[in-house]
C-alpha cells in the first residue's frame, strides 16, 4: 500500500508518516513546497505522479484568530484544498481521509457531539473546515472524515509547549476555565488514522483521547506532570478576549470508532504523561 500524506511539516502529518513507515507502508509526505493544495494543477500533478492508494489530508489553515482577518486565504486552504484533492481522488479511484475539527459545531451545551449532529460553525476557521468536509462528501464515495480536537504533538506548536514556555518566564498564568474538550496526542491519533485508511469503513468519525477537561484543568495537569511549580489562575473566555469565538463545548463522542472495530484512543492523562516524558528526553538529549 502507498499513502500520500499532506501537511507533513505539521504535528499530525509528521506522526502519520512515521506511523505508516513503521508499519512498512510506503508513505509520501508533502507540504506546500512539494504540493500546493490550493493549486488544482499542482495537486493533479503530484497525486498522479505518486499514484497512491490513499490520501490522508492533514494540511490546514489552523490560525483560528488570524482566519477572521484572512478569510479568503483560509477558505482556499481549508475548503478549496480538500476539493482539489477529492477531485483527483475521484478520477483515480483513490480513497481519501480528510482531517476535520470540533469547530464545525456551535460549541454550545454540555453534551458530547455525535458525528451526525448538525454543524453550525461560529468562526471563519470552523466554516471553512466544514466547507471542506462538504466538498469531500459531495465528490467522493470512498472517504473518511475524522474530526479531532485539542491536539498536541512533537512536531510543532501546541498548548502543552505554550504552557511550558510561559512557565519559564511567569510565576502566574491565566487560563480559561469555561471551555471543555479532550486533549489529543497526535502519536495516538496517527495510529488510528493508519488503521482506518487500511480499511473501507468509510464515513464521518470523531477521534480524541478519552476523557474531558477544561483548558485550566489541562494546564494544571501539564505543570503537575512536568513537576513545575506555577500558579494557574482560572479566567472566563470573556476575560480572555480573542478575535475568533472558541467552542465552550468541544466534547466529542467517539463510539463510532468501536462500532466499526477501531480501538479508542487512551485517556488524555496517559497521553500527556507519555508526551511530557518524550519532551523531557528530547531536552536532555539536546544538552549532550
């Protein structure tokens, strides 16, 4: 099997390529330098040249606040990009796995979002990601749409690294306490996506590490795991003003995974423990 992975320089794309390669699956990782997903000609050329059996599309415009002021650019990446890939996948009869987001929902309530729930995105980022989903569903029959949330991984920026960096210069850190979701480790997620793309169990899935918390609770867990003594002050989303509206409720129901024979991801606390341990190893290795 041969799989083309977009966004290889990002957190998830990096881990997906490593996971596939570790399984003996031929993985071709591309980013904007190799394949500009907003350019239909570029997508056609690269996909046809590589001739993969599947495409795992991880690349996205993820700067949520910047998207509010750069809607056209965000739409080209998050909506037109998936459309361009889906078109060539249809022509070549290639399966496609589209990575999406919790931001496609309204973010209200306290329930767990199901894959079939109504999508009511409240931000430019969320709307464009949903448009990308719709494009894939409109063009293809052989597709997986996997909605993820609160991701952290080795290759790139994320909340865990931000908190650890802030703690080096601050004794007090303010973190919102009224947004809830499931921290999700890209290493665990990559295993699931690799499992999924080897099947034909198409459809829309939610995939996060198990368990939920607020960003404040997540921050406290990060510092405890890292053995760092810092004061974390809970604040409201209103106090922590941002250009784009964040979902207050990003709780995702993952039952469809087990219903289709896929394993649930481990608890987020376990994922965080492994991740912080890996960061520690890398830090010490860099000192040698």
